């Protein structure tokens, strides 16, 4: 890599990430040198993945890719919530999966499996890498019960009618509840009073660790306290600890999870172990539609499949998976992104510009100068190429500033277009560097991959038209008795795999590949 001048090696990069807990950017230093433990909240599988699901998946995919690129061995855990997530994110109402199962007269696990498969298909289309471990909440009931028992033993929970609730008042006396969201216990209590009747809880703000199942509740497990199911917040604390240890580096998710979900996670970890579990809390901002959060509970969502097919009243056309990925990466993960057809079409054009430029790199011929000749690059090309890698790293290291990375890659696209049009020159070393950096950041780190243009049928038709046109040119050459051109066309087509036959009825061809 010494051709272009001295560059920082990957492990020398200083990555800054915004920690929601400290409310500032912090230098990333893993608890164990060379290794990273990362937990990200995955989907509740009771419906198709929508654009709102794509954002955290792509955000933390970028982090996963970049950490691996920097040389870290990363254990990435992303859960599947298949029990316990009640309606309205509260302790009342019906389990979201059980409700869907009841409506469709299916087993809850049938629902969970179906939508898990659909989620994976959508994520694969978006080129989101699979996590290292993908645990299911239903597969870790025992671990969640153990967590509840520890919190009970330490005096931060109580039993009420077979359900176990976290005692926020008791916890707040020893530790402080609300450190992640910045809410005070008094404010939380005031907000909670709006709900009708305290019921089983000492404080309405207390949250369920274990819920006794009502007779009609399908999803239930035996426990020391009752036949029931774990509270929604338990699964991540229990599974994070099981697969990443009592302390790990990064916990991520959407900003809508800061309160109550992640706040409750912090309290559960502290109450069960006496210390916090997570060093860096990271949150992506919302994806909105007309200024409102996109989500199933708001009934304003557009599924990823609808984007891919264009089958939704709000969509002017279909958009490819890579267009969606580029659209998400065009904004910083901590900024809000509002859906619009205009924004998606701009992303489409931007992606096309980038992929065309990367493809055009193969057409560029470097300027080879005789021994002792001056540099084969013009000054502007040399400036762009020699600074590109460093600029892209600096942007990634600044809390994953993907819009800046894209901006730097666009500057390089302008240079590539000039080189293709012979309006600029480049030496062999700089061309190699340009190819390496473009592929590294666009494909390996941003995860953008070339998409097939159109369907197979459309491509076949286009091929056919071109071959027919070439054969018409050959027929004209033959009519003009230009045998050299006629033979050359036939031979060139044969070299490309097209078998051409002259018959009494005219010319036929087929592709032998």
C-alpha cells in the first residue's frame, strides 16, 4: 500500500461513536482488545418488515462491516422477539404474535417462523449481513426466569397475583432510574398516572418481569410464580448476558427503544448484577412518513416488499433494494429521514452514478510514460486520488458519517467521468488505488452491490435486438460483396459465443453459453 504515500493501517483508525448514555461522541475502545461484543434489538415477528425495520438493520450492518474491516473479531447478536411484546409496548393488552395467530387461526410459532423467514429474505435483498448469533426469546425462557429470580433475590422486584414487577422506587433509592433517557422518576410517575388504575402494581411506572397468563393466553410456560411468560424487556438482558458476558461493548437499536425498553434493560442489569452491562449505547433515529414515525402500530408503514414491487398507493414506482439501502445511508444514522418519492428517486440517480463510475473504472487506461518521464496523472486527478482513502476513513471514524463518505465517492465519480472522456490522465499506481478505495468503501463497507438491470426476459430481448442489428450490417456487407467485413462480424460473434448459420431461409443464430 506504499505506492500512494503513507496511510494509517486499519487498526490505527480512531473510531468515534456517539454514546446515548453520555450524550457525546466517545473514542471506541473495546473491553477486550481486538474483540467486540455487540447486541442489537431485532424485529418482533408478527408482520412483514417495513422501511422502519430497514434503518436499524442497515445502520448496525455498517457498524458490523466497519468494525470487521478494522480488524476486530466481532460477535454480533441480534434477537428475534417471538413472545412477550404486548400491544402498546405496555404491560397490558394482548401479545402481538398471539393476537396475529388468533386472527389467522394459526399456531403462534407458525406466525413467528413465517415472518422470521420473510424478514431474512428482505434483509438478504438489502445486503444486510446475518448476525453471528440470532437468539429467539422463546428459546431462552429459563435464562429470563433466572434473571427475574436474581432481581427478586436482590430486593428490586415483588410478586403480585402470580406476576413479578420491577420495583422502580426501591431501585431508584440505590441507583438512579432514567439515566439513558434523561427522565426523572417523578416525571415517569406523573406520565404513568394517566393510565387507569394501578391494579397489581405498587407504582404504575413499575414494569413486568413475568406476567401470569390469562386462561385464553396461548403462549405460556411454567415458572416458580405462575404459568405465564416473560416481560418484553427481559429477553435482551438475559440473551445479551448469555452470549456476550456480564459486560459487553455495544448495545444498539432504534431511538424509540431508549424509553422504556433500554432504560428497563439498564435497570435489570444493575439490579441483577450490581453493575451495568453495556459500555456504549447507540441509537438510530426514526424514519418518518409525513413527519410521523413509520410503524405497524400507526398503520402508516410501507413494507419492503411493497417498495420492491411498487404496490402501494404512496409509491410512484418500484424501488430496488440497493436504492433503499442508498437512501438510508444518504442520511446520518442519528438524523431523521422523511420518506418521499422525490428522495427515493434522488437516491436511485445517486446510486446509478456511483455504480456506473465503478464499472467505468475498468475502461480507463493509465498513461504510461517513458522511463524518467513526469507523473502520468494531471494535478487534479492526483489530488483527488491521493486524498480519497483518508477522507473516507475520517468520515467513517466520525460516528459513521456515511453521507460524507458518499460525497467523497461522488467527487471521485466526477474524476472517473473525466478520465473516461479523456479530459484527465492517471498513472497506473493511482488507478489501482482509485479502484481499491472505490470498491472498499462502496461495496465492502457501505454494502452497495451492483444490481441486475431488469429481468432476464428484458435482457434476453435486448441481446436479441443487438445481435439482429449486427447481422443486418453483415447482410449489407455481403450484398456489397465486402467479404472481409462479413467474415469479421461472423468470427467476432463466434468468439463471443454466438453461432451464426447462413440458411436458404436466411440467417439464424444462437448463443452457445
